[in-house]
C-alpha cells in the first residue's frame, strides 16, 4: 500500500513538472533557464569540435552562439550537448535540446515524419570525389573500373551506387567503418578515389601527410543542405532560429561585420542597416526578442561570411563562387529582407 | 708421539659448468633450446628489430612536445605530436567543463588524490582498520566525490555530470558500475541458487535477460528510448541513465562470476554449518560467501576490467568518455590529423588502469590463497 502511494506520488510529481513545462514556450523556457541547450556533433572539424580551451567551435556551434546572443544577449550562454547521428532527433523531440545544429541534411522524410522543423541552411554540402593529383583524372566519368574508398553503411555509399549505375560505370567499393579509415585507405593505396561529403573530403585532405597531392573532382552527386533544426509546434521559436540565420546573411550582404557594427549602429544612412542594428523598426519585438537582438548576434558572433571564414576556410573549402557564397556573388546563400 | 690426525672434510662444491647456470644457460635453454625455438626466437628478434626502432624514433626521438599549437608539429611530421596531448591534457582527463573553467580543476584532481589516498593503504598488507577504510571508500567517498566534483553545495559551482568527460567520466562510470554491481550480483547469484521458486526464477530471468543483451543496446535504450516514455521537459541526466544501464548489465555478469565460486564450494561446508545450527544468512555470510568470493576473485576482476573498457561504449549516446574526447580533440581544426597520438594516449591510460586492476587482483589471490596451499 505504501509502495503504491509512493508510486502514485512519483507520477503526480512527473505530471506536475510536465504541466508546468507544457505551458511555457521554448523562448520562455530558455530565458528562464538563462542558457540555450544546443545539440551539436562535437567531433567534426569546422562544424563543431572542442578548441584548446574546451569550448565548442565551428560553423554549427556558431549557430548556437548566435541564437543565444539573439535570445539572451550573451553568445556564451550555451550548453553544448554532443549528439550522435542516431540519437539527434530523439534528443530534440524529447526536449533535451532547444536547437539541433549538427550538420543535418534537410530531406522530405525527416521533415514530414520526425516531428521536427528545418529552419534554414548554414552550409550547403554535397557528395564529391577526391583522387590523387598524379592520376590526372578530370571527371567522375574517368573512374570507370576504379576502386573507391567509402564509409560503409552510409547514404554516401548508396548515392554512389545510384550514380554509377545510372551512368553505367563499373566500380569496386572498398568499405571502412570510419571516415579516418577511408582516408588511410586512400593514402595507403587501397583505392583510386575516395567519396564523402565535400566538406568531409576537405577535412580529410587537410589530415593527409601532403594535402597538395590530392584533388577533388568537379562533380557533386548529391544535395546535402545542412542547417539547424527545431521541434515542431513552436512557430515563434522556429522563427527566431530562422531569422537569426537570416540576420547573419543579411548583415554580410550589407557589409556589416563584428568590427564595424558599432559604427553602423551609431550612424548609418541606409535604412536596411538601421533595421538590422536595431536603431529603426520593430524586428526584435515582433519575434519576442529585444530591440538589439540582431546587433548582439553580429557583435558577438559575426556575420555569415565571418563565421565561414573563421571555421570552414581553414579546412581548405574555398567559398568564392561556390554554392555557399552570397547570391550576389554567384552562390545560393540568400535571405529574405529583414524588415 | 705425534699422530697424524686425518681430518675428513667436505670439499666445497664445484661450480656447475658455465653453460648450465646464469644468463648463458637461460638463453640456451629458453631461446635456443630446440630448432623450432631457435627459429621462433630469430623471427621475433627480427620483428622487434623491424618495428621497435621506427616506433621509438616516431614516439620518442623525433617527437614534438614543445610549443602550444600545431605549427611545430606540422613542420616535423616524422615524429609524434605530443604537444597536442600536452595542450589538451585537461580536456582528456576531466572533460570540457573543467577545461573551460581551469579555476575549478582542483576539484577532480583532489577527488582523484583522495581516491588514491584511500586505495593505496588498502593494497598494503599491514594497514590496520582495513574494513573501515573500505567502508569509507564505498560509502563516504561517493558522497564526497559527488559533492566535490558535481558541486552545487558549500558554495562550489555546479557542474552537471553530463558535462564531465575524459578520464573523469570513464572513472566515474566504472566506479559506480563496480561498486553497485558487486552487491547486486552477489544477491542475484544467491537468488539463482535459492530454493524459493519466485526468487530463483526472477534471478534467472534477470541474469539471462541482461546477459543476453549487448551493452550497446542497453545504453542506446537508456538514451534514446527512455526519454520518449517521459513527458517532454522531464530531465533525467544522461550520465545517470548510463550508470543505471551499466549497473544492471554488470550485475548480471558479476552474478555469474559469483555463482561459479558458489558452485565450486564443497557441499560439506553448508552441511557443517547447518550442523552447527546456523541459519541461512549466518551460513551465507560467515561460511559460504567468504570462501566463494575468494574462489571467484579472478573472474570477478575479469568482468570489472571488461567493464572499465566497455565504458567507452557510452560515446554511442554522446557522452565524451576518454576515448571519445580524444577522438573529438583530434577532429578539431587546431589538431586534425593527429588522431594516432590521441588514440595512443587513450590506450595508455586504459592500459594503466586495467593492468593496475589485474596486478591488484593477483596480489589479492596470492594473499588469500596462502592458507589453502599449505598441505
């Protein structure tokens, strides 16, 4: 009897916490907590990995920082939760993280069936091939009959199978369990080429003994738009994360960066700039944020270009003219107007 | 009148032939005793010659240790980059929270020192009050550990267990698993031999269920499935979930190890204690268990060593144990490409702990076994 009442009490307690949580929006929850909980991979160079001081850095981690700057006014108020690929969506829908920023590809199935919403893209990736420069290959079509190192059991492997079958090319896949192992396979001569996402290939190339000995083939055989993901059912929160990204892209387009944002805020004739830095308009309050939310993002984290340059350029992924460049410079990074 | 007294004296022993004593004989007997031995010896010498000098060259003579960033290593790639390990030592040992807050680093360091201070006297034979020391280690120390490292009390800043990492996390998981699994395992082993059908079938089902499930599945369930059963927002720390999973899993293995000891025990022991009028618990505590546990020490320690290594599976649920944090560190822009060094370091730390446990168990066995060997 005593046990039963104890059990009931426990359930009542859970129910109580539940009801008190259910009424609060994600924004209110984060503000009450004073900290953003952000799911990251924690082990992908350029996207999110610990630096020497033990802080997560990378283009994915920067999204967390930016959202924290927008919502809390402090880019440091982030708790990073390293998540594996398998558990990331559960962690998000179970409420363990507020934002999932873990190089996650936007696909219809994920969007429609997992109870999550994709916001916008912070990196547009795609599957490519890397070969030895000395082999003088210029296209995937030259890979007929080649053996190709690939991480086994990934969509990468399936994409390659589809592509080669479609083109009528012969190949031998050489499977490895980790991406590091595929790189060692390529270096050791176990295969003629290696395939993975372009950003991953660049990271692997930078890990080789002589990075200049390898080159990427021009074909990109899959679309991998990566971006932050939020829980379904909280539109305000989705807007906040989406527009944080938009603010960073708009800022780059308008030439606002972390070093000149103070000057721009003090005095700028351009009304678009004035709206971003918060000296004009009502963008912040419409989202439920403070007037200077975008200013805080740019001041503390930087615009999109700055973040890219700091975290992705060192991997050797050039931005100029690539899909990840601004739409004004031939890329497809585009943002609706912030007004 | 002089008489020659002949004194019979034993001459001193002559030295054995030089080729039967000393290192010459040892070498002759053990390394070149037969044709096949000679071949194997030569082969191994060749392998040592082939692999050891390049390894030493890489890991010692050409290695980089100075500086605080990768530039020095990038210039000299013929040697290991221990600079990386040096710079990242705090992260590798204590995880990201303590690496971010170096002023708090004394907390895990002190916790480890106290642990060493409690464990060392236990390993020395002559220490008095060993039982009390053990009790302190098993009961008071965990409380001390949680309040010191976890914080939130006595004005020490709070650090969530999910933010611990590296050796600290590996150690915590293994320690909790070992300390909780041993009593649970003993109870289960006794339960499995019980004459009460309910207790017995429960124990059998429990043991066979957890033994039949891979640890990776249990951890995955604890991390991915469990939150779905709880309403959104109910936080249940991931580390605690992992600890529960590991303990449940480990207790099944410990139970089987203990049962081995129970079965090896002569039936006469039970009968004799019954004849003395002892009840079940008296028999078990004073007669059966002390002997059974002594027999099962090697297999119990074996499961503990396996558990210590198995804790690295928690990386599958996103916890940064020693191995995972070493891996992640070598994926950062600051140090990518130096993963061999990271793995070597993690491997060395694992080896030190596992070898230490193994040595301790051998010592314990020798000590406890002495009275049995006296014929």
